[in-house]
C-alpha cells in the first residue's frame, strides 16, 4: 500500500522544466576564478579544458580527510577564533605548525614533552569517565 501511495505522490508532483544549457561551464570560467598553482593571483585560463584543469590540480599537494580532532574547550575556542581572524582553517594552521616543528628538533622536543603530558591527562580523564559510568549503572 505504501508503495502505491508513494508512486502516486511521485506522479502528481510538478517539476519545473529547466532548458538545457548550450554553453560549457568549463570553457566559460571567468579569468578571475582561475589561479596559479603557487599563489592566488588571477590567471588567464578562460579556454581551459577539463584535462588542463586536471593537470594543474595534479601539481598541487594532495589532501586527505583526517578524523575529527578533539581539543580542550578553551583551546578550541581560541584556536578557532585565531584561525578565523587570520582567514585560514584550523587544518591549514596544523599543517603549517607541523612543517615548522618537524624542521626544528628543539621545537619538536618541546612539543612532544607537552603532548605526552596532555596524553596522560586525557588517559586519566577517560579512566575517570569510565569509572563514573560504571558506578552510575550500579545505582
């Protein structure tokens, strides 16, 4: 019964008919939207083909989605505000910070000391949450 009702609803809906485009979106890119691989200055690229755009993209570093990052509330607020004010994302900031830290052994050792201290705190907090949950279930 529900299939027939659904079929009737689909048949009765009125969809707007959109005329087919005669121009190509790729060929009509405004020159202000095309950028060079190494900066954000406009580049004349109005006649770029799909293959040319793919080649240009291949020159840029590949990215990969990473799992959600869990931060202390205050750090998350301050970091998000800072990055927004600077016009960048937290992920791009993290990439840049990693690049600079990886290039300087002294900075990396300071970061690792702080990271290990914070990791111990997170583990302790997790143990406490688990214990609280277990005790709440017993009552």
